[in-house]
C-alpha cells in the first residue's frame, strides 16, 4: 500500500561508521554487517486507533537505524506491515458501528500524516495484511508441507514441538512463555491442541467475520505469520534487523522466527531489536488500557512535531520511560537554544559535533549522548566562542540529517 512522503535529507561531509545495536537474542551489542543494501523489518500498527507516543517512539528508533545506515553509505530496504485485519480491529469496528475497512483506512491515513510530520523516513514497502493474504497462506501451506502444522476444526496450528530452536529470541522459560502467550493474543486453553503453546497459522471462516479463499480453505491469517510472510517476501531470509516494541518479543517475534526457520532452515534476521515501552501514569501506554497521548492530538494542539521528536530523542530507545507534562517544555527550550545557535554567523568548529553525533548513534543509537553533544556546541556558540562561519550550518545539517530534527 501507499507509504508516506519522505523528509528531505541534507548531505553531510564524510561517512559514518557501522551501526552497532543490542541484539535481543544474544543480549550483546553487535556490529551489524549489511551488504550494499541493508534490510530491516519493523512491526507496524494495528489501525484501530490513532498512533500514540509509544508507537512513535518505536518508529523513531527504526528511523535512527535507517539514518545511521544511510550515513554509513548503505541503501536501506525498510519493510513495515500494517495489521489491517485482526481481532482488535474487528472488535473496535463492531463496538463503534463502523465498517472495519473504513476504520483501518482512516487510522492508517492519520498514521501516515503523523509519521511524515515527525520526519520518519517512509518504509520502502508499506504492506497491509489484506493485500498479502495469498503470500501469507502460501507460507502456511509450505509450513504444513514440512509436517510442522496440524488442524483443529479447520484451523491450522503450528506445532511448537517441531521447532527445536524455539525460545532462541526471548530466552524465556516455559512458565513465562505460557503466561505471556495467554496475555498477548494466544489461546493456550484451546482444546485439541497438542501443546498449549501451539499457535494459529490460519483461522477458518467464522460467521459474520471477513474471510478469503485459500488453499487452506476460506479464512484469514493468524497474527505472527503475517509478519514472517511479508518479511520473507520483501526481504528474503537472513535480513539484518527484525524488531518492534519489546512487548512483541514473545510470543510475536519468537513464533514468527520459528515459522521462517521451519521453511528456510535458518534465522529470519541476524539481529533482533526491541524498543522500551513508553508509559503514562505508571502503565504502558496501550490502546487497550486507554492511557494514550496521541501524536495527532498534539499536532492539532499546535505542538511543533520537531519538538515531539526532540522530546523522544531525549530517551534511550531501550529504556522504559514515562511521558509527563515536563517533556514538551524541556524539548521546546532545547529546540529554541539550538535554533538560536544555528542562526549565529559563526561558532566553534562543528566537525567534532558531527563526529560525536555519528559515534553516539552508531553505538546502540545513543540519542541522549548525541543531544548532549549538540547542547555543548550550542552553549559554546551562544557564549560567543568560535569564529568558524560554516559551523552553524554544519551543526544544523547534523541535527537535521542524523537526528531528523528540522529546525
Ligand atoms: N500490529 C502489531 C504488530 S505486527 C502491533 O503490535 N501493533 S500495535 O499497534 O499494537 O503496535 C505497533 C508498534 O508499536 C509495535 O512495534 C509495538 O511493539 C509498538 N508499541 C506499542 N505500544 C508501545 C509503547 N507503549 N511504547 C513503545 N512501543 C510501543
Ligand atoms: Zn508484527
């Protein structure tokens, strides 16, 4: 489906170093080793409600990945899905008396506007599940052909017993897996399953629910296989980074990886990146809890999207953090400080700032350290230090291109 408009990227002198990120599976910070084109998949929204700051924080993180790789000279094949058919979407449509497709289209449109306003580089492929039903059912068929799947009343399940590497990403024990599976869309108690952890690949048509024809009969895809099928189709096996928020480590990414391994014999991705949860009032910001700060609402209130972005960049992507009323005033102050420094006729040499921002982002996307480097330069510039007339423009370009903050 249509992506969104791309921010202008200002060229910078030189090139950045290789991106290192913490890989969830190994727990280690590892150097990514993409070829000329780096491949990355980020799990997209389920469009039954507007995007909140937690979603935005996750896509900001993947945007930094994209920018660091580009700065290091790679092209980036960035794939993101949107879960435009799933139980929560159908439930919200039913509860509010709207057509599920209208609801999805409306919220995806708002999401696109939010992402463009936040200067998030659009995915190379932005892919809906509805448009991908054939390729998803094809993957389910391939899994069934390996003998790793079985049927219960027309529903197709993946048999966890056929996945010897299961657990490789989340490294959880069985009790933890069972609990999270039950909490996050799984059906551990469904009778007839060989193992409570077996998961749905294809759901046979239910009365009153949308369904598509497939070699597995009429029905619709399970959740995890939508992402493994779309990623395998657009990125192939063994791409560079797979990820999303850390609420997806288990079961979503564990089960998706098992599906890919079942048909390819190898890992779906070399690295697994997971973003900390943004909270509000002591709880994870979540659509089901309703404790949300919407990006679109802040925009309607006239908040500069560059300030929203700057507020989020003040937090390391792996940390859990709380959105509070102090965030926007602090980010506004920082934006004004930087703007004033960029408007000067001269300042201290900005090449060290470019180097510091590059180094901080390349080392596990350390945006707080990157911001501190710009702060230090701006304070010195505003105190009258430095006579380099090219420095303000270079500092502004650094902030624009690497941090995506347009001031
Ligand atoms: N459609 C699925 C993924 S295939 C889904 O999880 N959709 S979502 O709308 O619930 O979330 C979209 C993305 O935002 C996911 O990567 C999710 O992990 C992330 N996310 C959700 N809530 C938060 C939060 N509070 N903080 C940070 N990231 C979040
Ligand atoms: Zn996903």
